[in-house]
C-alpha cells in the first residue's frame, strides 16, 4: 500500500529566499527539518497507523510496538515540534486590515486558493507583489504545507490567510494544539482506508509522528537517520537528519527482535522476583536474634541453607520485655520507612493529576486536572453541571503550577483559570449512597483508558465490596501497621488560607 504525499510546492533547488521565516522563533525548528535534509518514511508512518490501541482520551493516541504501549499525546507532540499548545482567550483571528493588495483582495471577494494554484499560477506573478505579500505567501506555505500538511488540492482556509495578515497573531496562535488535533483526525481517516487497495492521502504534520517514533524507539532512529548533536537542547524535530529508508520487512524484523528481547527480560525479572522471595523466606528462617531483627552477616553465612523455619514459643502472660538501659538508643530506621518527596514538577514531569473531591458537604466527585491543556475534566455521577468547589480548583491550580516552576520560567506562565468540562456519565447512583465508589472507579477507568460505561448501578455494589476487602487487607497488613506506627508527618509552613472561587 503506497502512502501518497502532496507534491512539492517548489521544485528542488528553485526555492525562494525565506530567511525571515527560517529564523522566526515559532517555525525555526520546523524549518530545520528541511535544513538538515531529513527524509520522510511513508512506510514507517503507514505501519504505525496500523498499530493503534483503542482509547477514548482527549489529546492522546496510543500505539503498540513489540507488545509495548507507546503514548503519543499533546505533550510528546510539543516536545517534538516546540509549537504552542496553550490557547489564548484573546487571540482574535477574525479581524484583519485591508491593505488593498493580493491577500486582502482575496479575502474581500471570498476567493479560493490552493497550494496547487499557488505553485502553478501565482508563482509566475509573485514578482509583482509587495514584499509584505511575498512574506505572507511564505508563511502561508509553511503553515499549510508543513505544519498542517494539507492536501494541495484543497482550498486553504481563510482563517490561515487572516492570520498571516498580522505576523504577531501568527506567533501567538496555538499551532501546536491546532495541528495536533488535525493530525489525529487525519490518522482516524487513514484508519478507515486501511486494507483497501487504493492509496490514500495522509494529511497533518506527519514528520512529527515520524520523529516521535524515532525518539520513542531508538532502533528506528539508528535505522532512519542520526542525531545532529548529542547535546542538542530544544524541540526534537531540529536534531535529526538522514535518508529515512526502511522496508516493511525491516519493521517486522525489528519488532520480532524487540519482542524476543522483552520476553527474555520478563523471564529474568520473574526469576529474580522468585529469588528475592526465596531469600526473604531464608532470611526469616535463619533469624537468630529475635523477632523483628535480622541476623548478622556472619550468622547468616554460618546458618545451614536447608534450615527450616521455627515458630518462637508463645510468651507467658507475665513475661515482659527487659527494661532498656539509659544509654540504649532506638535502632535507626531503614531506608523506606518514611516517604520521600518525588521532586517532580507539575507541567514538566507530571502531565495530569487525579483528585477525588468532597463537595456540597455530602457528595464525592472526581477530577482529572490536565496541566498541558490547562483543563479540568469533572466526573460526577449526580449529573450536575456546576460545583463551586471545582471553580476553586480551576482558579487555584494555575497559581500552584506557576509557583512550582523554576524561577526562569515563571514569567511565561499564565494564571488564568483552567477550563472546566463535565464528562457525561449518564444517570447513575440512584441509591444516593455510592458516589464515593463511583469517584474512585471513575479515576481508575480514566487512568487505564477504559470506557466509563463499564460502571453502572448494577455492578457498583461489587466494586464497593472489592474496595472494602482491599481496605480490610491493608488494615491487617503487619508490615503496613509497622510502617504507619513509625510514620512522622512532615513539617509544613502555616499560611493564611484564602478561598478562591
């Protein structure tokens, strides 16, 4: 099956000067793809379209290769392209200034134009245009032909033409979010045409998908090209070059090889896990210094390997532990007895946060706070569409995210409220007493990419019983009891609490 790509706008070697666009901070890394002469591999992209996993998450696509799931979300897209993925509320693309030349006249008359007509007709007369209109032409070709990857026979949307009328609007526009959504819709269209004999046109920024594959699976990076620099810092699309030649046979062979390697590692991990269990049982068996203590290294080496565990005789009721001497000290705590901070930063190391929230004094809901898209998804089995507590999260979270960023990045973070959307879950919780269980299970299903329709009043009681059983087991876990008895809450700085609604 062949993947048909749009024709080149300019013949190779006859490109016009576009130094101004090439150095534009928004598109400089995109233009580096052509500067580094990285070729496109239609076979690699075509093979990955066939490897999608069925998920229902917004701004996220999952693929599988060598039995390993790979996430291609808006965050990965931003890392590859460097394009803006946050939408500004004041970005007005409707208004434009009529300067009486080519693009203004086209918008004023509602005319249509395509990349194909630009290449065949307008390039012949571009020498008569003003310098500003020539610049608009180059920006428009980069946006439509590369970032959006539109079919050359399809009319260019007037929204793009209105944007290039003002270069400041071009630089402020959320091209990352806009082009990512278009790429995902193109993948969905291509999926419907797979298996048919005829070729299909794959629109969207397909180079971003290819470079993500080369980054996510280093073996493909070695096959298709090489990095420009090992110390490169910036969007990944500017750090690859190569011929990008790979066959379907090469892809299948690599997948088989990685699958076998993963199987060997899995077997090794399982065996190591069993070995750790055996060692733990042996350590308990040769415990010679009393309950709760471990034998010394010398004692462990001298103990016979086939020793059997012996139960300590029961203590008499009157038996008491010997008193501690004044100079005695408590044994030092082993590493792991106290939780340690992860030092992970929201919006950098963490892309989303799940939170169960108690609202209205008698109800539980679940929130999925997505830092990348500055949005909050609300899961409420009651069906209500507004909770004042959620408004508090929408206003407070961006301030917390900004405060947690490195100082050099804080000035670039907006503190505008996150957008809130209530996920439709149907009319649930008719018993009016299972909202807490629903909140927990909504988080579980969403995190695992499962359909929320799996939850309903017919099986929520079973879910409640399962949670109850897990809590009972945890309450009787001796190791957990011991750890909790030693837990010391960290010191917190007190501050004035302000309600933000």
